[in-house]
C-alpha cells in the first residue's frame, strides 16, 4: 500500500489569478496551462524559481530532502514578537541560549518549498475556517501557524477566544473574517482525556466508536488538519462500548495497533459521510518523532535531547519513538477513503523531523507551573523531548501545509 511519490503542482508566486480563485474560468485556464507545462517537463527535474513568473511551479516529493542553515530568512517570525506564543514552546524565553534551531530551512531534494506569505494565506482564508484537530503536537503546529500570520495583522484586527469548555480555541483575523482554530481531541475519538486541561488520567478509556461530540465543532471547516499518534503509544487501551457513566457500558482492553485502527476507521467513516467534498480540504499530519534516549543516535545512555545542538545527519535515520506499523495504518485508512472518493493528504513530517534532535524544548519551557529548581537540575527526568521549540520545526510543517493548500 506504499504511497506513491507525491507529485505536487504549486502555483507560482506571480500567477495573475491567485486572488480570483472564485473565477472558475481562471482556475480551468490555469489547470490547462499548468497541465501543459507539467507534461512538457515530464521526466525532467526542475525547481521552483522565485524569479520565474507565470510558469513557476514544481513537481517533487517535498518530504525527502535536507535541512539547510539559513539565518537570513529564518526564523520566519520572532519568538518574543508573537503575541500568542505558548510558554510550553517558548524556549528562548525560558533560558535557551543556543538559538540555531531557529535557522533551518527544509530543502526538498527535487525542488524548493514555496516561500510562506502570510498575506497570501490570509487572502486564501478569507471567510473561511482552518481548523487543527488533535493533540499537543498539533496544537504546537497551530501556534506556529498563528505566529506565522499574526505579525502581519494590526492588534485591533485580531483576537483569540475559547469556546466549548476550552476545547476549541479560535484565532480570528477580523479584516479577513478568517479563523485559525485548534480543537483538543488527542485521540480524535472520545476519551476520558478530552478535557483540555485535566487530561492526565491514569486509566485511559477510549470510546473508539464515538466521534460526533467532537466532530460537530469542525465538520464544516474549510481546511482540516488532523493528527493523533502519541497518546496511543501503549501496549493496549481500555475501550468502552456505551457512554461514560452508563452502568451497562462494556469495557474491554484492545491491543495496539488494532485499537488505533478502530479509532481511525470511526474517524474516516465520519469524514466519508459528513464532509462536503466540494468545500473541505483534508490533511493528516504523520507521527512526530521523539528524542528521549540518546543511545538511539549514538549518544550517552541515559541522556536525552537535553543540550543537543546538532542534527542527526544520517539520511533516513529513524528513532524508535516512531512506529512504522502505526503510520501504515494511517496510510491504509487514507487509501481506503480515497477509493470512496475522499482525499486526505498526508503531511509526512516524520522523516524530516527525525533529524531534529536539537529542536525540542528540553527544560526550556513552562507547562502549567514553571519547572522547579529540582526539575531543572534533573533534565534526565524532566526534559521535554517530544514537543518542539518555536520558531522551529513545526513552522516547516506549516510551510508544507501552505504548499499543499495552494497546490490544487
Ligand atoms: C515519508 O517520507 C519519507 C521520506 O521521503 C519516506 O521515506 C517515507 O516512506 C514516507 N512515508 C510515507 C508513509 O509516505
Ligand atoms: C549567520 O551566520 C553566519 C555564520 O554563523 C554569521 O557569520 C552571520 O553573522 C549570521 N547572520 C545573521 C544575520 O545572523
Ligand atoms: C506577500 O504577498 C503580497 C501580495 O502578493 C506581496 O505584496 C508581498 O510582498 C509578499 N510578501 C513577501 C514577504 O514576499
Ligand atoms: C465569515 O466566515 C464564516 C466562516 O468562518 C462564514 O460562515 C460567514 O458567512 C462569513 N461572513 C461573511 C460576512 O462573509
Ligand atoms: C461544559 O462542561 C459542562 C460540565 O462538564 C457540561 O455540562 C457542558 O455540556 C459542557 N459544554 C459544552 C459546550 O461542551
Ligand atoms: C459538488 O459539486 C458537484 C459538481 O459541481 C455537484 O454536482 C454537487 O452537488 C456538489 N455537492 C455538494 C455537496 O455541494
Ligand atoms: C530504543 O532503542 C534503544 C537503542 O537501540 C534501545 O536500547 C531501547 O530499548 C529502545 N526502546 C524501545 C522502547 O524500543
């Protein structure tokens, strides 16, 4: 079921029709032009050129490439200047001194990523909703996206608010009537970890067949970006058939990977029936790798990502924080959806993020409370080697998302 090499046609920067997407004629013309160019270039390798005008576009696997140091263009925004930065990800604010993790550009082997342009994206999102749905990694990507666009909006014209008991947080760009939202659902389906604050329950229970309680908040969005992975990483999961609190509910432990598949089937069945195919663009972000044991990359046993400053250079490196079997499940589910006429684009960020062992906050962050001195002095136990500093790796995930949003 291996996915084919992604072939993407990115509309160029100066393509005259960008802001008249509602014009069907223009779109069709563009498609014809693009297709023609695409076929004449077939077989040849060529790259996106910033100076090229109408014909600037590319065809390439954007997930295969390397990181290039670029402190002129990166970071794309400043940590301190992002009004909605999260303390969990603000590594500089919490004492990180080596800041080169902010200066890397992802360079696919076969092309260059289109340059992220906040105004262009906001224009695309006019009167629309972009909604991220998932866990804290997805929330990190959402914060990154907000930071990427918010600096181009004056303070009176943007706002942030929360509804649905804190599950849905909405960033609004008023002038555009556009929203960039995050919905907390770490397992996508219902579970007893659905509270956006108090979700650290010891005995996790999941209702693998129930998603509507969450889905009603996001089904009509224009662009949906899902993820779910880390919260499933255990031997087995307690599954509940019935409702929480229902005395007749049936509980059963179901092993990984099967339980993950059951949940994703519920998710995909929901999408198949409820998504308006003419309106909504769908994405699934693949697993985000972790760097919790240094011996995986040849470091000292017992250490983790703390104090790491360099990347892993071995091409194709994969740590054991990533479980290919789970990625395979996602691929299968997405493939089946496609046969039923619904396209979900996988943002395959796993490999490119694997290299970035220096990109995590480790002890330079604040969760609910700042870390205590004892915790700070014991990075072996308290370092966060799961989430990512911002500006940083998730900005690249959003650059990829950006490329796809404009690739239709
Ligand atoms: C993700 O991308 C990497 C790098 O190109 C590739 O090795 C891997 O097979 C891809 N995985 C999927 C599921 O597409
Ligand atoms: C970028 O990095 C180079 C090499 O480390 C350094 O000489 C230069 O001053 C840096 N430029 C900026 C804008 O930080
Ligand atoms: C972004 O796009 C707008 C509109 O096309 C353009 O005026 C602006 O110069 C672009 N910004 C950057 C940084 O390229
Ligand atoms: C504002 O955007 C929402 C979608 O987020 C849409 O339903 C509504 O019609 C838009 N309002 C206007 C005035 O276009
Ligand atoms: C918020 O939580 C309360 C108490 O748990 C619940 O009764 C209510 O239905 C929730 N509201 C929403 C919009 O989910
Ligand atoms: C989607 O578009 C097709 C073709 O334009 C149309 O026949 C169909 O009714 C539309 N479906 C919805 C749900 O709007
Ligand atoms: C991860 O890999 C390391 C080194 O190869 C090994 O010692 C460790 O047991 C592995 N952890 C898991 C959870 O598989």
